C-alpha cells in the first residue's frame, strides 16, 4: 500500500502521526499533527488513546465505519503461528 509516511513531530505524537497517515492515504486530506492532537486531546503525559484516534478518523471521513476493541490477556505467544 502506498501509505504516506510522516514522522512524529513531537515524541508523544504517535497517534497524531498515525491519523495523519491514515487520513492522507484514505481521503487525500492532510491535517497538521498539531490540529489532530488538539482534536483528539493528545497530551505529553498520556499520549492518545486508540478510541480517540478512531473517533477522529470517523468524524473526518463522515462515517462510523471504523471501530476498535480491547483484547485482554494477550501476549506475543498468542500472535505467533502454531506448529501443526
């Protein structure tokens, strides 16, 4: 996929940089990371919660298509392929 890459403009801007890449790739819109961070309530101490990222992508895309789900008790072992 030709997803454009944007570096984090602040060390705590992982969420805003990710949303910037998503919105640019899917919708051709380039919002600034500062605008995205302000909209999502991103802070130096807590960063951005994933539900906030989903909300902004849905809002700016005019849909409710995107969602997230918390998965508890997952380790890297759960993600590795099992030998059969």
